[in-house]
């Protein structure tokens, strides 16, 4: 049974590494997008478009926090 488990580990390792890398790239992209939305929301919040900036900031904050979990 150990030989089969070792063989399965060796066969599935490249796929697991690929899926792990794709998941991390997705998280990093979402964190960058969330941070950008937070900065843009704060910039709009400080100006006359605060009614657009507040929801934009909150969406960016939720997206960033969701990806850092």
C-alpha cells in the first residue's frame, strides 16, 4: 500500500503545485484590485463624489479582507 501511495503522490504533485500557484495568483490579483478600490474610494470620498467613494471603499475593503483570510 505504501508503494501505491508514493506513486500517487509523485503523479499528483505537479497538478497540486499548479493548482496551488493558480490559487495564489488569484489571491494576489484580488488583493491588488481590492487595495486599488480602497484607495480610489478614499480619493472619491474626500472629494465631492463621496456617495460613490464610500461603497467603492467598502467593496475594496471586503475584497481585500476576504482574500487575506
